[in-house]
């Protein structure tokens, strides 16, 4: 069973960990983030995925050059290489940048600016792979996970700047 938390306007939010008292966030508090700040996937994960991509590309090349290697083995290595190269590109290009006026969510294919006023609520869920933050906005859903460096700081800053307050569901 997973924990489910929501953050809604007035603006109220659910984001406190189970067993911890929810603490209110308001515009009166000074942000710990001045100017633009970018949040990305943890460096160790980006490096590990890039190294896996290099390994599987090398394996595919080695299998293609080795005499008598079954084509299925080379194809399997090439598919793993493709998966890790695509994942590496995704992790390298995905970010959430906090600006003075809002956030800019970047993925491998697009960048989407969202003003803080357009953030409707945030839902936080605990799962087997970690914590998932779903930011519901007037411009669509933006998600980030606990695999993002300083994810808790990003969550708290979003609460503060979007004038959301935590509440437990």
C-alpha cells in the first residue's frame, strides 16, 4: 500500500511525511532559492546510465565483430545499448528550473514554462521506486521523483512560491 498525499490551493497542500506534522508555507517566508535554480536527476544516476550505455554499445560492437556470434546476441546487445542511450539522453535533458515568476519544466523533447499562479495542487505518492511528485497545473501535469537531486527542497519551494499549504489526506 502506498502513501498518498496531495497539495491543493489555499490554498492547501499535502506533502508532509506520515508521522510528521505538516508545516504551513506562506508567502511571508523567504525562499531559500534566490534567482533561477535548476533541479536535475541525481548525478550518480546520470553517470551510471551513461556508463551502462557505453558498456552496451561496446558489447554490441564486439559481438558484431566476433566471428560466429549469433545475430540474436548482437541484436540483444544493440537493444540494450539503445535503451541506455535513450535513457541517458532523457536524464541529461530533463530538468525543472525555478525562476522568479514560475518554473520551466524541460524534457528531452520540449520546454514548458508555468507561472506559479498556474500551479493548482501537488500530489505526493510513496512507491517502491521512491517518492513521486505530481504537479498539476493549468498547462498540464509535471512530474518529478526522489531521483531528482534536492527533490524535497524543490517541493518545499513550489509550496512556498505557489502559496500552497500542506495537509494530510
